């Protein structure tokens, strides 16, 4: 059987819309369905199983490339030097109490090279662009996809064009500019920005990093699922909790977990809990009403999940359904509270979309959807330094004090330091 070029373990791709298989198109949508027809990449699991063993993994660096057999990349060739992945996974008993579950693990994706989960996808995207000898890479993003692409492109010297919608937070835009990307701030919605980028890539032959239409990007996101499975081994959590915008992160993690289950790294699969913001909840509604996606409004301070028309809705709904999971929505107030509590109780600083999952888990426990005796793993998808304005809203202002002992003592008397609960 001829193998899909440049990706030795890939056997083919299937369109999630029409179900047809193809051998081409590692970087674009289904040739028949267009952008609605997101492709899913498949691997030769029998061959992968022979080389991707626990013993082999023990010798490999803790980056996304340790799972190269399960990625659509050539075995050799140039890769970005700042490899994402290998992010810390740690239990937090205080946050377990706050959310209400018996045990809670946090995976801090803010520790990636440009401080978000998106680095996993961009590393694969830029490697694909190099393999295809693309001269320019581009994407439309609310921020993190763009900053990760700009960083990875800078590290290999590829020109990078970024289309950002007007509401992107300043720190993310600053990151883009520091990485030397061409930044185009589009006076329009995210959807309009996305369409403009799409057309630009078609017209100029740029490598398109837009995650939903480019199946290779979801493969990069999948590495978090692979990593979770490898690290958890027999202690699979009952739930894996992820915030959801376009749905690629959620679907990617689920795919990684399934592959590791097929490779027998984990004995069973967790259930997937997807969390959206109240003001941008089309997947929550589609899931609860058991129907296809209907695009809806998008308004939330969690800019990274402020998506009214999720591009990867079919994969996201399937991940919740197939895992016996669920979707919940949380308010901006709940997100700010989670930002404060994750910082205060666990020392983890997440941006609003980064901690939305924690807010959703707490809500799901309160609603009886997740049991108090169950265990969970929450993916904190991006760093709080990405959105300092929201952090300040969540945490408030410092106390003012003259440089005098008496003033300090008076302050401490009025507000004693107490243990954290
Ligand atoms: C992009 C992003 C998400 C959501 O990922 P999707 O693939 O769009 O669902 C969540 N959190 C952060 C920090 C992100 O940047």
C-alpha cells in the first residue's frame, strides 16, 4: 500500500462529513466537501505498536516529537528548535476540594514555548510547512494560535502572516510583533477574519495553519492526550476536562487518548468534559439538544474560546458522545473565580480560557454530572500572563502602605494572614 507522502506511518484520511477516504490532503480539508469536510488522519497502528513502546519512549526527550510515529511528519528533516510538550502534570488537593472531586490533576500548558497549548499544533504545522517547502505560513487567530505560529516560524526563519480580530488582548499582539510576524488587525469579527485568511492562503499559496481545516494541526494537539495517557498509565482519571472554542483541542486530546488505548498504554478511557463560556456556547446547545451545530453569538472575556461558529464541531461533539462525556457552560464570573482560585490554591496562573475547564468541572460536580468520588484531570490551556487585564479583574488591587512598621502592624491586625483553604 503506498503511504501518504512525507508521513511514513499514515495510512490515509477520512472526511468527518462525507465519510470518504483519501490518501492526500494532510494539510487541507476534504477535496469534495471543502472547509466543512474536516479530515481525520489515520495511522498503521500495528506498525506503530512495534516501535512506540514504553522502552523506546524512555530514551526519548519529553517533547511532542517523542510520538513522531503518530504525527504526520517525515522521520527526518527540519523541525522547530523550541519543541513544546512535556508539560508538568501535578495533583492539587486544594483545587480538588474546590471543584468537588476526590482527586484532581492539573496539566499546565502555560509552560510551553509561547505559553499556550497551541504550541503543540504550531510545531507540527511549521514542520509540515518546511516539508512542503512553503515560503510563508499564515493563520487567523484570537491570539494563541497566532503567537505560537509566529514563535515557531521565527525559530526556523519562515515569514509569517497573522490575521487577528480587533478584540485580541494586547499581550498576545505584543508577542506576535516581537516574533517579527506581519500582523494584520482586521476590523471585523473572528469569522470574517478567518475567511479572509482562508482566501489569502488559497490565492498566495501560503501554508494555512487554521486548525480545523488543517488536520495536521489536530494531530499536534493530540500529543497532549498521548502525554496524559503515558503519564497516567493505569491510573486513568474518570474525567478529562478541556475548554472548547473551535473544538480542535478537545477532539485532539480525545484522539490521543484513544490511540494510546489502542496501543495498550492505558487500560480504559476517561470521559471528556468540554467547557464553553455562557456567551459562546453553540456546542453545549448542540450537544444537549442532540443536533448538528447552529452557529450562535460569541461574547465572553475568555477570548481564546470566544467562538460562535466552531470549525471542528463534528469532531468535538463526537468526542463528548463517544467518551460518554458532556458539555457545560460557565459564566465570565465563574471563569474569573476559577482564575483566582487556581492561582491562590495551586499556584497555577491560567488565562480565562485556560481555567474555564476548572470552573466547568466545579459546576458539573454541583450539578451531579461528575460524582464527588470521581477523579479528574483538567488541562490549563494557556498562561495568565496572556491576559493581564482579566487577571487584574479576577484578583483585585494590592494594599497601599507607607514604609513604616506601625502601618504594617496595623494592616496585619486588621487583616491577619490566614491559612488557605
Ligand atoms: C485555542 C484555545 C482553547 C480552545 O481550543 P479550540 O481548539 O479552539 O477548541 C482553549 N484555551 C486556550 C488558552 C486556547 O488558546
